């Protein structure tokens, strides 16, 4: 049996407001694992070096934000389990959160996020 995937942790900040604690997938292993197997998303996941995602193995709908190199939101979508999203060219990072999170946070295209390591 393999060891559980370890993520770096931090805080997700937008417009000087902390939105949530954050897990960060910045290794090949953590990017491959992502949110697979989770039935409820409590902590959002930031995936570095990523242009697209899939939700095979994820058991709940996700809000997904595609971010450029400056962490500016260039596209958002809600994606159901067992789906493949098309690549978003220009994206350097992907933020995954529980469906409805972006509306609760007021996160929209054009916002620039900040990641503060814990």
C-alpha cells in the first residue's frame, strides 16, 4: 500500500481577503493524485503546471478556475464527476474547489489570486 499523497499547504487570498486554506499540488505525484477518491472537498486544491483537468475518480462536482502565470483567473467552470475538461491555453495553474465555492467567495474572471504558504 502506498503512502498518502502529501500536499504543501497555504492560504488562498484575493483582494486582501483570505478565501480559504489551500492544498498545493506541485509535484508530479501530487498533481496525478489531485482530488481523486474524495467524496467531499473541504480544502481547495491548487495544481501547478496545469492546463486541464479530469474528474474521473472525483465523487462530487467541482468549481474550476484556470489561472495564468500571475494567478489571474482567465476561465471558470463547474464540472461534474467523470468528465474531461478541454485544455485552456495560457493556463499555468488550476484551482479546484467544491461546487459553489466561487460564488460564495465572489471569485470571477479577472481576479488575481495570491498563494501564501503556511
